[in-house]
C-alpha cells in the first residue's frame, strides 16, 4: 500500500485507515490543533488534506499525521456523505420506541441484531428507564413503514409494545459533537 502524499484526499485516508482499524485504542489527549482539525472535519470532511491543513493553519504533513492518529485511536469512526432523504424518495422518518417482553441479554442482542441489519433503521439505541430500544427509521412511505413493522415488530413474539412518532418537519439532523474549548496554539 502506497503512502498518501500530504495533499492526498482526507476522505480517502480516513476510509482506508478506518477499514484497517480492528480495535479501538484509548483516546489520545487532544490539544487545540486536534480539536480544530476535528471541528473542520465535522463541518466538511470532503476537503483535501491540503485544504484542511490551510483551514487549521498547519502543514499538510502535520495534518495528515494527526488525522491518521485520530483515526487509529478511534476518535474518528468513519467518513460518510449525508444524503437528502426527500431527494431519494425516503421522506418518512419515524422515531420508534420498542419494549420487549423479556430483557435477557440474548433476547436484547437478538432484537438489536435484527434491527441494525434492516436497511430502514438508521439508528438503534438500547435505552434504560423506559422502552428497551429507540429506533430512528427512514423509509419511503407508510407502506414501507408497515413492511418494516411487520418484519421487525409483528413477527417477533418478544416485542410487547411499539410506540411510533412520525416526523412532520426535520428541523435539524446532524452528528456533530460539541468539542471542548482547547488551549490556544
């Protein structure tokens, strides 16, 4: 595998290295430069390493080395494109609460495995103090939701209760994490 040049695409570097990371190492101590890199990558990870380095006011070699370290440490999980559900005909968003009859570890793991394998489920959270799971579902229409509900909820005899909330307006959709203010560099 060839070593990318400092001006190589950040996205390509992240994708290749994310595939190679098999275990997450402890998060490194983050300094102000790391935090600026992370902030810029959260805003737009499609920029080249050269553009990223310029935005953070560091050399391309330093930028590439630090981004690689952040990927290797598991701070950066992956790089994705955020698509418009409406433009692709997937305009129905549902927030679904699931309560199971039995909460044994194998029952929870079984439902979770089925949920995360379904293409209509964008996010799956195990929760405590209420329902057992909260799912974010993105499908084309009500017929597609009904098909998903039949596959995941109705066909599973361990699903006791389903509460579904359909989105009327998507006011915000983001995955950015609020970063701590670091020391100035």
